[in-house]
C-alpha cells in the first residue's frame, strides 16, 4: 500500500500533462481541418506532372554560366 503514495501523484501528473498537451494542440489549430486529410491522402504528389518535359541530364560544368572572378 505504500506504493500508492507514489502512484497516485504520478498518475495525476501524467493526466495533467496529457490534458495540457490536448489543450495546446486544440489552441494551435490541429483539429481545424478534419475533412482535408481524407482528400490529401488520395493525391499522388510523388508522381511527376504530365506537362513537365522529361529531364535528360543534369547540368554539368560546361553548361554552367561563367562568372567573373571578382564576385
């Protein structure tokens, strides 16, 4: 029973930390857009756009612009 002297305050502190974290996230706007997440998951952001031309090669030193030495 002596363990309850430690467990009850620890449980209260953890509960208050959880409540503070929830209130902070509520104030920070984490729950403002609940509908947008289900639509964002359907978007394919990793696919390249069909209108972009394909990249053939990276720009090497011969294609880079020559700059004056003083700059």
